[in-house]
C-alpha cells in the first residue's frame, strides 16, 4: 500500500508576506528507497523567520533560494520508518532540513540523531536545536557579555530572544527585553526573570531604554532591525557590541530594507556590529547543548514551544512569526 | 600695540552645507595672558569633515557641539609668541584644538609640541597628526588586514583615505580606492601605488568591485557612507571587517541619514562593522608616528597637502571637502 506524502511546494516567489497561493499543497506516493537512503516520518516542522529569506531570488544569501516547484525548506524532526542506511535504524529519531512535508527521504547527510528520552521532540527544534545554538553563540561569541553588563534583546519573546535573555541573565548580566504587547512583557519579567521588558507597541522605546539602561547598552542582540535597531543605536554604551541575528521587521518589506540611519553611533561609541550565522558553530554544538542542558536541568532556562497542529495550516501558521502572535518557538505538528 | 585676532564664530546652526552667513567674521584685540597661559600665532588650520558634525546640536556625539558665538573648533598648528607657562617657550611650535582664528590663548592642555625641522608644518595636521593616526589605527586596529587581503578605501583621494591605502599596500594587501573623477583615480594608481581605483562618478561601483576584487572585500575602510557603503556591503568576503571612519556623503544631509540597507550582509558574510575614534589612540600615537615616519622616509608613504591661503576664505574653502575639489589634506594657511 502506497504511503501518500503531502507537501508544500513553492509555486511562485512571494511579494511581501507569504500567501497560501504562493505554494501548492501536493500529495504523492512515497517512492522506494535507494541504497543508503532512509525514510523519515516527520513529526514536527520548525518555523523560523529565516525561511522567508530562503524564498527570495537573487539576493546574495548564504543558501540558494528555494526553487519554484521545490518542497519548502524547513528544519524538522521525525522518526525513521524505513532504512537502507547502516547509520540509521527504524525507530531512530532524527532532525535536519527535511522540509514542510509528511515524509522525507534522505541519504543521511545532515541528519542528526536525537534522543526523545532526554526532552520532548519539539525542544530539539528550539533550545536543543538551531534556535538554541544561534542564541548561545550569538550571545557569547559575538556579544561577549561580561557580568554586570546591560544586555538588550529585541524580539525577546521569540524563540531565539527568550533564550538569549535567559542565558545572559544566568551569566550575570542585567537583561532588558523588547517585545510587542503587555502579555509578552509580563512573561519575560515574571516567567523568564528578565530585569525589565519594553513593550514597543505601547512605550517610547528610547525613553524606556534611558530609564532601564541609564548607563547605556553594552550588548544588543537584534532579531528585529528597522526602527528598533535605530533606536537602540542611540543608547549604546562605550564599546558596545551589536549582534545582528535577524531583521524580522524587514523580511516582508516590498521596498528597500530600512538600514540603520544611526549607524555612525558605532563611531561615536566605539561600537561594533557583527552578524551571527549558526552554521559556523556546528562543530561546537556540543559545548552549547551541554551548557544549556545544565541550565534547563537547574531550572535557569525555560523553553516554550508554540505547537500548532496540522501540516496543511503551514502558510497561515508561518505568518504568526511576523504578526507577533506566536508564543515561544513556533512548531508545526505533522504527525503525533 | 594691540594685536587684532580675526576669528570665525558660529552665528547660526547650518542647515545642509555651511554658508558664510552661518558664521560671523570678527576681529578683537588679544587679551593679556594669565598665569600658565601661552599665546599661539596660528599658521595652519586643519579642515576636516568631522567639523561639520561639531556644528549640529542635539546629536549624541563624542564632543559637545560648537556653541553659538563660539570660535569655530578646528585643529591648528602655530608658533608660541608669548608664554606664561614653563612648559612652552616663545618660538616653540605646537598643534592642538586652537580654532579657526589667527591667535589662540591656551593653558597648555591639549597642546602638543611639534618639530618643524622634521617636516613641513602642514604635515603635522595630516600624516603626522590626527589624520595619520585615524588612518593608521583605523586600518590596523579595526580593519586588521593580512598580507594578501583585498582592502577597499572610499574617499581614497581624501586625507585619511590616501594614507590608509598606502599603509595597506605597504602591509602587503591588494588595495582598491574609490574616488570621484579620473584625475583622482589616476593619482591613486600612478602616484600612490594603489592596485586599482574606481571612479564612482563614471563607473558602476558594484561591477568594478566584481572586476577588481573577484574574491570579495576583506577590509573596507569607509569615509563616505551612503550608496557606496551599501554597494561594498554586497561584495564582502567571508569574515570581512568594515571600518566606519566617516560618512561624508551624509554630513550635509538635511533629511535622515541614509543607513546601510544591505547591513544584513554582515550576517550572510559573518562580517563586522566597527567605528574608529582617533581620540582613543592618543596614548599610542608614538607607535603610529614612528611607523609612518619610517614609511615617509623610505618613500613608501606620500603626503599631499592642499594649502589654501587666507583665514577669511574659511567657509568656502571648507566646502571643498564636500564637493570633492580638494586634492589631499585640506589646510588653511593663516600666517606664513
């Protein structure tokens, strides 16, 4: 009996925010495995802002864009249900770039085994996956906070931001999160232990930074770009480090990206701005996973996943990243 | 007999490019010296793009703005003609922030003695002064070129840019200058030994960078900002370092500063952008002066000063920095 694999394939390059019509939802029988291949039944698909960038043609990016007709690229976690590869047994759980679909066939390259006895599967897409590595190495390698430093995180209630803030706090920094809405801000302070949170939707961010970071911002971990980056640039401390992790405010822009007008503050404050790319840190993944595992165990690091049911909801669920309606790491559940 | 000191005092905050009417040209008798003070007869006044920034109120800058009514701030070099300070004798030559005027009274703080037997006086305002220190430390401390790296300099025929390019070349880098006009470009290649020059007025800078820096730009020393910064951002090599020294294209802007739209390339290319502020390096000035003195002596570093006669020409002469009509370090000669 054929297994039918449902998939979202890119139909047309989105202009602005993605729409359902930018994709085709297809169903096709799973083909027979070749030698060395494994079949993975996908359980959870990670939804990440970076995926929006993978849809743009032409831009000089770190990966080729998803081709028209190709299955939408995404990191996922699932269970091996058939294997012609000695490295993987039926029943193994694996993560990797398996796409927005129900089943993936892989030659094993880029697949990582994960142990579901250690943590719930969605956590391997968040704190114990790419999200966690991005937060950990972006903060410590690029941001280099010292104890007592003031660390500001934008998109602070998002998947990466929430981890960054907690890691900085555990490291002895004073942590201020910028997020949209009173609920998220309350969550950051009351649940995650941030020292302060700024609601950019209702507060004057510059004034709030002046209040909460009177000596200036030593480390700014930016997931957002746009006006928030420009505002934080005006409140830097001497020698500040800005970590450029993302620019979610700009990903759906149909015009030119809003560059930081106040970038000359890098000169005035002898500050630096540097990008973090998680792929550079794969060889050091164990260092981060070990450190964060210990923090999870001790309760100093909390992970929250926002699990949405149903592969077929993909286009609309993905938009939750951009309208700010997700709570924690956004994950699509495909199979139980 | 009273000595009359002529001065340019700020009358009103300029909007856009400075105009003569933004200043008053005043003459007043030099007052008697107090204890500890010296009188300096100014010979040369340094004209620098940064001076435009000193005229803006409100901006969060590294120095308070020049006050209305205050003598226009500028670095100058001159000769001590009277002294009540044991540290300075009549006949000593000194440099420091003495202003756009004929005479300055100082308590000696911030004055540095210079030896006119070693080099012509204007050179103490260029390669042997702040300009040279900015180039040296910006390039080596922030840019950190390695032999074989491709170094790109904007404003390459300007005072700082020309030194940066020659220092990088002497250090074993491949050096590409961006400048305005065929004459300047010829000068960079034929006189200063740059490997290539790009005339941004007549060439497609992105295409020219692709041609001259096919492996990408390892170090970009930016004096210009605006479109040029945005274009170079698209041609970075992996791990590139961008030195933010100035943004002369933006200093006379009456709207918002044009921030670099392509700053997310810092992430794609794992690159950094950092400001250089020369004041941070005063304690290490001797290191730079010694190194550049040796290069000057060996002919590997050439200094060109564009000396304009007459204090009273200040407002118009200053504009030469912004219309690109100066050739080398722009200096105003006040007294022989």
